C-alpha cells in the first residue's frame, strides 16, 4: 500500500469467541505507544465489507503518524490483529487542491489589483471632484437646473466661457451652460496675478495680511526690499556666491522638480528659488561694500588709503597708520581689518545703515496707505491715521536718520544716543554735542 499522507483509516473486525473490548483496548494501546495519539469510534450498525460484501460490525480507528518506521510498525500491528487498512487520500487530495487554489488566488489578487490600482485611484479622485463641485451648486426647482455663483477676475471671463462650452461639447449635453454676470453688494475678494517669480513674495506678504480689494499690493515693493534688507544683514560676497550657486541649481532643475513630490523643507526652498536668487545677488553687492569674502577683506578696488607712518612697521595694523591718499574706491577700506577701531566702526556703520533703510521702508508703507485713502476717497484715514503716523515716525526716527546723515557728512563726534535721550529728558535745553 502506498500513501501520500501518513494517515490511515483502520477497521477492526470483531472476531467471534473473543472478548472484543479487551482486544480493542490492547490494539488502541499499542497505537498510542507508537504515535502518542489516536482517535476511536464504534459503528454499532452492521457495515458491508468492501471485499466480501458481508455485513459485519466494525470499530474504526483513525491513526496519524509520521515516518516510514512508524508506518511499518502500524502495518505489522494491523496484520497481527487482522485489521483492515483503508487510506483516506481522496478527501485530503480535495483539501490540498482547495488550499492550493486559495493560495494561488491570494497571490494573484494583489498583482491584478496592482495593475488597476492607479486607474481606480484616478477614477475615485475624479468622482470625488465631481461630487465636491456639485455640492457647491444649488438646485433650482422651478427651472430644474443647477446654479453656481462665484467670483472670477475680469480678464478670465473669456477663458471661463470657452471652458464651459468645451465641457458641454465633451459631455454631449443637450442643455447648454449659461454664463451670466451678476451684480453683488458684497466686496469682491482680493486677487493678485502672480507668476513663478513673484509668487513667493506674494505669499510672504499674505502671511502678514492680505490687502483689501483694489488696494495697492505691497508685494511689488517687497520683491526688492525683502532680499535687499536680508543682504544688508548677510553682507558677505563669498557666502553670496554659494547661495547663488544653490539658487541657480534650483532654477535649472525647475522642470524636473516641479513634477516631483518634495519634502517640506525642499518644497520651501524650491518655492523660494527666485527669492534666494535675489538674496544672493544683493548679498554679493553688500559683501563687496563691506569688503568681506568669508569674513576676510581683499584689495579688490585698488590700494588702501592708509599706509604705515614708519617704513619699518609694514606689518603694523593697530598703530602707526596714516591716511596718505583719497578714500578707498569702493566699499570699506581693507585696512580697517585688525585695527583697534574696527569693531566700533563697522558695527556703527551697519547699525546706522539698518536704521536708515528701516525708516525708509516704514515711510514707504505709510505712503502706500495715503494713496489707498486717496483712491477710496477716505479723508478720515488721511487726517486721523496718515498724518499722525508721519508726524510720530519722522519727528523721532526721521530726526535720528537726519542726524546720522549729518554726522557722516561733517565727521562730527557727537554721541547720538545722548542726543536722543536728552531730547526727551531736557527738551528745552540747548545742546552743543553736535558742534
């Protein structure tokens, strides 16, 4: 007998003249010693013998075993007790076939789904977009049609009409789409046309606040003022070149990166690629003025205006320097580097420049509010907002800016800190600090 699985169905015939229970217990015990398991059931009704067709009473054992040695021992025991062995291959083969089919189906299902998953995702997204659009429309019961209201730029009206006509033609609709301009008492939303260059600057301005409809757009001025004020702080043409290379790489790969999914940091850099471009250019310009290349000065625009007083002190930087020619051609003289007054001079220069540019930008913002008030014919804003702001700003910080310019032009040694402080503490006392 050959078996695919090491399983048997064994039927023991009850011999006449013997104690059946004793034989069965002995038979069952021997199987348990070999296989450590076994199941037994008794068939009380007479069963037809498969060979002789004689009606006999049988007790059925189901034995599970593994290995050829166990199989040999079980066959010998069955032969000794006169038991009939029946394989149970047919049912197991069906179960095996069922399991194989299930495993093949389980493996094939993800592959078939994978080929169609993209199509299904696009279909679901389209359906969601359609229903999302339909949810924004209202159903007119009398005319039995969908009505949608919305704002659009005036220049986009021909494009919208063309798109609606194309949608009607593509959908084979028997009812045309009506595009009608309505009058509204509500204030229209603010819309500024941007492109790849100005979009980042517009987002920077919108992060602080969005201008009302028909107000002046501050982003137009921010295109220059924002990167330039950054360069005033950054001010190193060596670092500016590095920043310029990075910006040019992002601009050169614009077509490729725009179609990819980027991380949050990389997406921020790519969106501000033109901001980085202007920042780098202005940083190079301010770095040349500060004469700093990775914080090291160079004689780029000629020789220094200072030289050593004594011919033997050619390497002296802190003492013994005198001015023997006109000022350095462009930017800060490299001889300031290493001198005892380097830090006070450069800090004072950069701080005063920052004050001048900051006050100029604040005046620009106030002037924009004035033109907005003129456009909307709002005299109250001019009298009670524009005029007080201009007076307060320029009477304090405008006066300070004027003192800075006078000090630069005249070479005065006056301390502007004390001038501003005593202007409040002793406003009617005559000061001679500027003399």
